[in-house]
């Protein structure tokens, strides 16, 4: 009797939830596509807050959304993703200040990224599609921050690594395995491989290209001002030169002129904290202006930043070692093509800083959306050239990760039924 009563209670309590779930699953596929796009554009609205505030070390929670010019709070009806920017014509309703088109672009790009992840992965696993959407959102934020400030905040890189490990444990399909332990192993391997290789590149680049020697005409005047170095043909902000504490400007001066003294034929070294002239040393902030006569200047140059190391490690936690390998190769190729193109078009100098994070992000996005197709091409290439499957293909390290477990469990025949009911909610 008690068992019958308990079964009845369970049925009464669970039936509405089951019916509701069935009703949700019966909704048209593209209804959910629209929902995902709208949700993604909402995430993009939040990313705009992160892009503006994180580099300035401001809270992303308080105060609420407000105009950067007049600081007036933005009511919810004027803060609707995509629509509000179009409705207001890219200007603040209260003060008329221009609102950057970046806000609209980020919302549109994030919504599109969520939609692309949904269309690509939802028939395999809805949680997988959502995890990839969150990952691409972090890539979008990192890209725009790196473009504008040449940094990638730790809250994105280190925080993203934590999210990547949690996602690997909860959604093992992220690494094309079924065991959470195996997924965590793949995630850790990707982080170590990605971060380690970029760190080696950083150290090697610093060793080979860390000093840029500018040769000048004998007796050329060079000025050291409070915030910048003034050369005959350019002005360089110290923030663009001193990336780390050990970076310094070095030269041998024929003459040094200060407000109250002069020096002849002495070495000069300037870093963020200290100015050294010959044997004398001064606090950098105590010397607002310095003029030297010299024939060459040695400037510090950074091949890559520490943020790129942590960023690639974060990418590795989501994509594993195979995704890291592709991202490294594709980002290096893309960065080289764009960099050389900008230099050829005289938009950049050889010594200019070019952010590397955006190229890593683009490569990672390609892998998320087309990784299976790339692996398919890789495995089928030997067969296409020889007319039969290469005996090495079965031993390829990629062969163990090609077939997604979602396909194997849902489609024993090896083909994927594209009907919507297989997209489990």
C-alpha cells in the first residue's frame, strides 16, 4: 500500500516536469536557434562591460550600466542588445555622446558565435554546444581587450582555465571521451602543452629579438621626457617599451644635459624605476627631462607577452592537445600573413607591437566549429592520395579522437541522423 502511494506521489510530482520537457523538445529546431542567438547577444552585452572595465581594474558588477561620458545610468529599455544601439543611432540618449560601434559588433559577434556552436554541436550534445559558446565568448572578450590594450587579463586566462577544467569534468565530450577522468587528463595535457610551447617561444624570442638597435647619425639629439622617448623621426611612449621590470633603454652618450649638470662620454641606462648615468643613479621620476647626444640607442623589444602564455594554456583546457597543435600552427600563419601585410602597406613598422592573442582566438574558433572536418580531412588525405587507407592512419594519434562518443552511442551505424529529436535537451 505504501509503495503504491509513493509511486503515485512521484508520478504526480514528476509528470508536469516530464510533460514540460517533452513540450520543449517538440518545439521547432530553429525556435531554439533564435533563442540561442538572443541569449548569445545578451552575453555579448555583458562582454562589453568586461572589455571596458577589466583593463581599468574596475568592478564588472557595480555600478550598473552607465554612459562613460555623462555617467547617467542606462535603464533596461535602453540596454537591449543590438536593438538599443540601432535605435539610438550609436549615441547616448541623455548627453548625445557617441557610443562606439564596438558595442554592437561584440553583441552581434557573440550572438553569432553561440548560434554557430548550436548549429554545429547541438545534435551531438546540447551541454557541449553551450560550453563551446561560453568558450568563444571568452575568446571574443580577450580579442577586443588585446587589440585595444595589448593585455589579456588574468580573470579571463586563469579564470578561463578553471572553467575549462570544470567543463571537462562535467562534459567529457569536450575532449571526445566518455570518462571525466580521461577528459581532465586531456585538459591538463592541453594546458601544459599550449602554455609550455608559447613560453618557449617567448624566451627564445626575447633572446633573439629582445633588443632593437637604432643607429643614428653622430651627434643626434635624443630627449627623455616624463612619459616618452623622443627620437628625430618618432616619439615612443615608455609604456610601449617597458613591458617587464628588466626592460631598459641603453645608449652611450657623447654628452648628457640635465637641468643642473652635464656629463661627457658616459653610458646611460633608463628603466621604469631608475636612471643610471655613468656611476650615478637617480630615481626616474626625479628627472623630468634629459637631453643626450648619441649615435645609437638600444631599445627593449618583446616578442610575446606572458598573457599569451596563459591564454594558450586556457585554450588548451578546452581544446586538448590536438586543438592546441592546430591553434599554434594556424595562429602563427595568420599572424605572419597579417603582420607582413600591415608592414607592406606601411600601416605598421617592423618594431611595432602586434597583439598575438586575437590570432590564437581566431584559430581556436576555427577548431571549435570545424575541428571534426579538419580531422576528417587529415585522416582521409592518405586514402585520397594512395587510393586506399594508409596503414599508418589507424595508428594516427588523431584516430583515437575522431569519432565523437555522441555519434557512436546514438548512431551505431556510423551515420548521423540530422533530425531534431536527437538534439537532447
